[in-house]
């Protein structure tokens, strides 16, 4: 069974459509989304509606958590001045989109083909904590505590990698919608799972219509977002 792990879509609808096509063409049967669905991009409503219609299991990232917190503070009139792109995104969401975001869990514990899989955004510590390729056995142990899943799935850093540490297969899917490593292509992970066989993990880079999302940023006047980043991956 092939499983695609998507993370950090960041309201980039052209990238989301392209990654799903890419994964399906590779024979992927299931999808999981590891947070930061929206924020910093021009298509929050389109992304949420697409994921909701597809019914992909998804978790909340730090972007969703902060948006929900912003909304609660506005209700109680305790809101501090938000970053401009958060306010812009919040103004575009309707009740259906807010309800979907509020329904997202902060993590998922799944069992697929006999493998236990913990899905988090940053790390088991928090959605803002980080797991980089350089993580050591001791560093991983400090983040997972008493948990010992077969696979630990994460995102947040936008730096994709796969690694086996202390018997745990660690997969950071990178970012579908906002690359930061100088490669404008999006990234995601494919995990092949078969009972009794070690998981096979790979990172896939894919191209999408950078011009389309850049045009949306400019046409919709998304504050705090540089359209050039989608062409340069920085």
C-alpha cells in the first residue's frame, strides 16, 4: 500500500492539485496531511474545500492554531494586532471553513498495514518544535518521550528527509506549497507499507504552475507574501 504524506500546503492551490496528481500517477492509494494547510498563500478557501471534499485525514498546524486563536480573541475583544497575512486569511474564511479547521486534531495515531504511525506537525512536543535531518538518537528520544511508534510523520521545517533512528522511521514531508531550500519544486513523501516488510520511504519533488500562484498573490493583494518566492524557492 502506498501512502502519500503532504505537509505545509500554505494555501497554495495549484501546488495542492499538482501534488495529488503526481501522487496518484505513482499509484498512491491514501493521503495524510500533516498540518499548515493555509496561511502565507492566496488560496485558503480553495485548499480547505478541496481537502474537505477528498476527506483526507489531516491535522492542525501552527498556522491553523494561530488563526483559531485570533478568531477567539476577536470574539472576546482581546485581540492583539495580528500579522497582516493572518488577518487577510481570516477575513476570507466562511463558517464552513472555520468549522473544518476547528475539527482538526493536533495529532493522529494510525495503524496501517500493522504499522503504528504518529502524525504531528512540528514534533510530539508542539506544533512549533522542529525535527531536522541532523536529529540524533538522543534528540529524538527527548521529543517522543514514552511513545515508540513505528513511524513518526512530521513537517513544519519545510526541509524534507527520511531517516531511521532507534528503530523509528522518521519522515519529514517538507512543504507542498512554500519551498525554502532554493528548489522551487514542492515536496512530499511516499511511504510503501507491507505487512512483515520494513517500510520504504522516499521524498518526491514535483513541479507546479508557479506563475499561477504568484498571479493570485498579486491579484488578491495578499499582504506580507513575495510572489517571487514561488519561482526561487527561498
